[in-house]
């Protein structure tokens, strides 16, 4: 197992520079990691055995039968779901097939591992776009100020360079902020699209899959029917036509066990709850972005919570009359700069902006703090 997942350890490495938010990383890192792990598990025959095992009296051609049923899909009979197991039918959804009866084919199990990899690619796409658009801006601005033990002369020089860069580019980060919001919005659209894709892929059972599982767990044992078995049947039927000894066509009915569906059902139950969680968290984050755009005080409060040691007067003088895009750059810098250096940068930037007339002094302000 360790060997199988060692190739994914790069997703767990902490990034040297943080250029996004926690929820965005849930989409682009943790969801990608989960999907790839699930895909690898489904391809591990040494741990879960063959993906299909069929029962048939003629042992000599059992391998051919299993390959045929795997390629052409197996089926269940919907009318047999409510029959009594062990009395009327041998397994849920399994009964003697009469020509003309409705059959529901299950061929998705051939593609689950590939679909999970495809989903991982789509979940990583917003981060890939953001890394292209971000172009290492935060890394370039932060320089070596992440080091709390930086010598005084070097620290002073780096802070001066950062203040100068922010000063001359103040008010020009609008495009930078809009691209990040677009990537967050794309993440929400992606997770909604992935839920629709899985619902189509699984035959329309994924949309309310988690709700049914929760409801099923609360029903009485005597009356409940497992929705997991209906979506991911363990036992299915397969029909194979062959020539008999006299040249007549013979129909071979076989029962096929699908061991991987035990794992598939657990994976998709988890993915349902995980994707619903991602939808809720991303919606909350986008709503917070609207508040940040509309209410300057919310921006100040968010940055104060992130960097409580910084002078509140300096922050208010910078952020309240400024744009949300400028706040966003400062917020990302607060994640990548040592708090002591960040305090110095904010103080010097407030003085520089104030002296050059970019930020008017509020007449009602009672803050007489020196920012340097």
C-alpha cells in the first residue's frame, strides 16, 4: 500500500508560498488526492481480487464467460427488488428472466477508476489556471521576509523594497483579484458539474444518494431495502449464447459476483457527502467575497484577525478607502510574511501612502499611532 500511494506524496507537501484559501485547497489538493487514492484502490487486484466472478457449471469456459460478462455488462431485474430473498428470489434483483421483461444493465464498473482520474483532473484545473495567472507575484513580493531570524539590515532592505513595490502598484491589482474570484467560482461550478456527471454515470441515483442512505439507516430492519445494493448490486445476471454439441444455439444464464461494488458503494457515499460539503463551503466563501467587496470594515476585520499584532489605525487608513484587490494582496502577504516583518511593512506603507496624498486623513480619527 505504501508503494502504491508513494507517487501521491507530492500533493501532501506544504507549499513554500500560499497563494490561495483553505477551501480552494480542499478542491485542488485534498479532493484530487482522495479521487486518485480511490482510483488506485479500485485497480489493486492483489487486495480486492478479480473485479468479477461468475458461477457456471461448465468450469472449462468460466474464464471466457467472465470476460464476456465484464465487457458486455451484467444486468438485474427491477421487478425482483421487492421479492423475498431466499424464498422468491436467490438475491435482490435476481430472478428467472422471461423474454420481454425489463432489464437494467450495469456497465459502469468498467469505467469507475478512469472516471475518478478524470474528476481529479477537473478538480485540479482551477488551481492550474490560478498558478498560470498568478505568475509568482506573492513569492516575488514576499522575498525572504518569511524568515523570522532575518538579520536587521537585510530585513530593513527587504521591507523597503516591498513597501516601494506595493506603493507604486497600489490600485492596480484589480485583474489579479478578479482572476482569483473566477477560479473560486469555477471550483463551485466544477463540483456541481461533477455531481451531475456522477448522477448521469450511475443512472440517476447519485443526486439524492446520501439522503437515501441516511433515511435507510433510520428505517426498521424488517421494512428497509438497502439503496446501496440497488445502486451497486453485489450479485447480477449475465446471459451468454453458445453453440451446443448438435450446433443449436444455447443460452447460458450465469450469476456474477461483483466484489468491487463493496468498495464502490463506500467510495461514492463518501464522495456524495464530500461534494455537498464542498458546495456549502464554497458558497459561503463566495458570499464572504461579496461582503468584502461591499463593506470595507469587513476587510479590515478579516486582516486584523489574520495579523492581530499590526496597528489597526494603519490598516484602516490603507484598507478603508482602498480597493478590495489591494486588501487581497495584503491578505495573501500576511500568510507568507513573518508577523513582525508584516507589521513593519504595513506601518511604513501607511506612512508612505499618507505622505503622498493617496490616503486622506479622516478628520474624526482618534488614532495618533506612529506606524514606523
